[in-house]
C-alpha cells in the first residue's frame, strides 16, 4: 500500500478541535473540524462500516482515510476529465459489509465525446484497490462541452439505484424520453431497467428514466420516510428543490423560475399544466450541490434537509412542509460546499471544494 504523505500530495490530517472560531447556528455554536485537507477538487465522500472514509476527486483519484492516514485506492474508474466531468459521486450501499461493492458516477468516453456513466466495483479485502470494476450503465449518446453531468447516486429502500443526469448543455434534450439527458434514472445493481419503471414498454422511451425535465441535478437524497428529493441548478436564477415522483415531468426548459444568462426569458414562463412545480426555488441562484436529510443527535436539525451552495459558500438548512430555507450555515470552512452527508457518528460532514477539505460539523 502506497501511503500518500503530506509532502507528496499536500494531504494532511487534523484531529484537534482547536482550529477556527465556532460557526454560530440556530442550534448553537458548532465546530467545523477539518479531517482531511489538501484535496484537489473533491466531489463526494462516503463512510465504510469500519470507519474508513472514501473521497473522490474530479481529476480521477479515489482516496481512503483510515486511522489518521490517507491512501490512494488503485484501479479507479477510467474517467474523462473535461470541464465539470471526471470522477464524481460515490455510493456505499447498505450491504457493503457483505458485498464490498461500491458504485460511482463518472464521465465516460463515448463515441459522441463523453457521457455520465455508473461504475460498480468491489473494494479488496485489504482496502487498497478496486476489483472487478465494470461500467454497468452509460447514458445514450453523450456530448462534448464538459457541462451538466448531474451525477448523484442514491439507494432506494428496495435496493435499486437512483442516478441523476444533467441535460449536458442541450436544453431541449431534457424533454426527449428517447435520451437520458436531464433525468433521474432508476436502475438495478446490474444497470438494467426494473420492470416497474414508468416508461418501460413505451415505444421510443429509455426504460431507465424515472423522472425527466431536469436541468442539472447535482444533489439527491432520500428523506427519513423513503421519499426521494433532488436539487438542481437553474440558469440565471431558478435553482430548484424537487420532490421526485415516477413518470413526472419537471419542466426544464419549458418552464423555469430563472432566465437565460443573457437575461432572455426561458420557455413559456413559470408554470404549465402537466408540469411539476418545485417545492422550493432560489433566485438568485446559489449553485446547489450535495444534499442530505439529518436524523442525528442535534434535535433541532432532525428531519431537516441540508444542501451545499457552491456560489455563496454556505450550507442551506431547509425545514417545514413544504420545505423552505430557514437558515444559512456559513463560515470560512464552507467555501464552495460540494457534498453534505450525515456521518455514522451523528455529526454533519461536508466537503469544501474551495478549501480542498473534508470537515466534521458538531457542537
């Protein structure tokens, strides 16, 4: 096993609580403790049952934190690094202790440049490498430009996988059921379409599609009741939080609460019969990314959603029915928050792309 030292990769581990000033929140003062620093454009992280933390970097590296040391995992997915594309999300399934399987999303080389794909592999018994890696799914006809890969993963209660794919910068494709662009997909662990997906058997429709009409969903999570939610980037304004239901059309680019970057109107306005409304939206855009629902030890946060902001450097806390932003948690540590997850210790963990660091947020 090759140890990645701070000298070689400018990675360091900090376990002391005595760093920056506490972050003041409505639930009290919280300390953001850096656990891994020196990361290069980190995108996602996940927890293994033995306490190991895995982190993906968009440039293609998969890193593991164990007992105060960081190592590089061999044989990661063969990614194309282009714009927003590279090695993206990671999912540690509930049965990892038995299967040792991991799932990743990434930008995969295709005939038409590159597209979002899902990769399955086993982590070796000694935790040093991926084995038996295979692309189990890739979107139909990728494209160039390096935009809007989407690329979040979630595990449904029945063990199927939910995957987000952005419109890849081709607005109209999000309304085309014959392409995977701009959709949330539901697939099996072998990458197939379950027989009860809403568009199975409908001529010309891609059977993996669960919902469509999305622009660039970079956050997704299951709430405590098992309901799926996604958060997506709008254009100029109109970032959305959506309650995802099978077969529904979420409107992009027919309706939107934002405008084109030029200031021009998008589509037909903000509403149209048959198209889903967001539960909540931001204007101006905050560039939302990772999303989680919290059920840990901080009582005031239980049942709340937490979403990272890339543009305004904070963590958005949403609460209520319907969900509304009730607090912005921010400090020097929350620069370009790319991913947010609850840890097995009940703390809120987040990945700062701007600081190149993974933090643990707790009282």
